[in-house]
């Protein structure tokens, strides 16, 4: 392999898949689960008048944030599924690229 050439392996793809799950999906799921409990305010936090003005907007932002984080979880889960598919295909290609030509003729 020449200097500067890149080499991708099924192992590297698998590690990327694991990193997506560990460093993206899992924390995002935690944020989604905890967004409302961690940002909820007592009923009178804005006062009676303030709640009529700000309460609905505040709750709307909580819900929108929860949805956006949920969408991000779906995206990272899709990335992981795609990486799993790529890893399996790459592994098959690795296996086939190391097979003996005579052994391959047996499958034809």
C-alpha cells in the first residue's frame, strides 16, 4: 500500500457503528427522556399572568425540543443500521477477496 493510501476494513466500519451508538444515540436518548423532567417548572413559576403569556410558549419549546431530539435519535439509529449493513457487505467482500481462485470455481 502506498503512503497516503486509505484502507477501510469491516472492523473499522463496525467500530464506527459502535461509536455512533455509544456517543450519539445513547446520549440523545437520555436527553430526550430527561428534557421535560429537567426543565419542568412549578405551575406558578411565571405567576398567574406570566403563565398565560409564557407558559404555553415554554411548554411548546419543551415539546419541540423533545421532538427534535427524538428525530435525531431516529437519524443516528438509521446511521447505525446502514453502517451494520455496510460492515456485513464489506466483510463479505473481504472474505471473497481472499478466497483461492480454484475454490471460487467450485461455486460457478
